[in-house]
């Protein structure tokens, strides 16, 4: 319930983020579709009311796939945060273990309308903050990746909450909390 309320607050801030993205769309000469084509983001009151009646989101999900029957399985775990009313993806975190190095790598998808020079940050509970450099944006969002250090992996396994933060075009910091309760069990399935 606490996470849903925090997501509702973040939704209100992202509502402003989407609005800024729409305001910038006519100036930008890009092939990316503007966010305005998606359903409008809910207001803070609507997000709070909607979030109060929504069950808790599923936690970390493990997925495996293979290019063919003879190819090895490639597995990853992921979790996402979406706006309750519209289903708009706000943050998606996908963690896979590299076949070559056996080290975990995180791919983080963020919404459009970001202050790109500020990048993004992740933090487990009140621990050390890790900087994410946004590498590219396309119609579905902006992307950053991060090699997960052994210290960060240990924190993810023992932590309670992962915080993903970024700035909108108005340079307001938006923090999205993501629970870590089942991270360790999900990670064990893919390592």
C-alpha cells in the first residue's frame, strides 16, 4: 500500500513530465512519436484513488528464452512500474547475467521527457547511489545500462527497496520505489 501511494505521488510528478514532453514535441525534429499520443496521465487525486483499490504489483519475474532448440537459454529478471490508470510504463528494470563474464548487467528503461544531462540514479534503501548514464531514447522510452558490482548485487539481495530517480524537463527529481522482497529468489533462478 505504501509503495502504491508513492507511485501515485510519482505519477503526479510524471504527469508534469508527460506534459513537458508534449510541449517540446513540436520543436523537436525527431522520428520518435510524442508521448501526447498516449492516453493522458492521471492527476494526483485520480492516481491516489485508483492506487488505493489496486492489488500490489507482482515482484521480480524471471524469464528465459532461446533463439532455437539447440541454443542455450538466456535468462533475465525484471520488474516494472506503471501508471495505474493508463498502464503507461514509467520504469522497467531488466537484469541478466552475461554468458561471457557471468556478471549481472541491468538495463533500465525510463519514460520520455527526461532532463538527459542529469542522467538517472539507482539506490538500494539508504545505501550508495549508482549513476546511470542515459545512452539512447526512442519511441518507447530512454535507456541506460549498468554493470552490477558485487556490492550492489549483495545490497539488492538483502535490501527492501530499490529507488530509481531521474529529472523531468523542469528539473524536478522523480523517484520511483520498487520492492526488493523477492529479488534474491528471482535472481537465484537466472544466475
